[in-house]
C-alpha cells in the first residue's frame, strides 16, 4: 500500500533515481580525469609559490557543482566530490590519497551553499558560483593544514579571495553555462523536477 501525505512526498524528494546515480558516476569519472591533470599543474605552482600559486586554478569544483545543478538532491554534490577524488587518487594525483581530503572539504563547502541557498530547487548562476567559491576555500583550509603553510600565513590569507573568485568564475559560471546548454538542448531530467 502506497503512503500518502507529506512523508510520501519527502521520500520521493530525497531518493536517488537511476538517472541520478548515472549522472553522479559520469561526472565523477570525467572530473577525476580533469582534476588529475590539473593536480599536476597545481602541485607545480604551489611548490614554486606556496599558497598563492594554485589560487588562480579554480576548475577543481566544476564536476560536483554541475552534479548539484543536475541531480538536485541533498548529498549529490558531496558524493560526486568524494568519488571524483577517489578516482583521481588512483589515476596518480601528486597528493596521492590525501586528495580525498579535498574531495571531502570541497563537497562539504559546496553542499552547504546548496542547502542554504535552496539551490536544489532553483538553480541560479549565483548559487553555483558561490558553491564553487566556498568549496575552494574549504579545500584551501585543508591545504593549509596538510602542507604546513603557517610560515606563509600572509600569502595564505591573500590567496583566499583570489581562489574564491577564480573558482566562482571558472567552475561556478562554467558549470552554469553547461547546465543551461543542457536545458536548451532538452536533455531529459535537466529541465526541472
């Protein structure tokens, strides 16, 4: 017997469809390959200049922010972020399995923005840009601890607004443009819930 009322609607709103799982898996795989390549560049830049070097590389949020826009379910952003970094570690990221720490921190940061901005219902460019920027800053805090950037604290502080803006523009707005292109193309499931 099917349940009626608010509980039935809540179950449907929070469950993942097969399409959702496929979107998360595909975006995680694509992101992992892209992030593994970017990770090489990020490692070289930060080795040369510390916290400021990688602040201009804001594409590390693209996949999970786009997943949040398409899937629109709580946890989708976090799951995509962690899965992509897990695969990224196996692909040979310079940080090894520490890269999963960025997946967790990026996922938490972006997920918070989606939750606070009600981004699961209404996908707006500002939500995606803010999610990418906040995710990057959360990940940067992980980098600060992991790499012991205490001696470069002033550079670390300077890098935060640069990283926020570069991630908002490079990941957030690009993810929004891809999302809008998918909507215009009439891709099933992207038109809304």
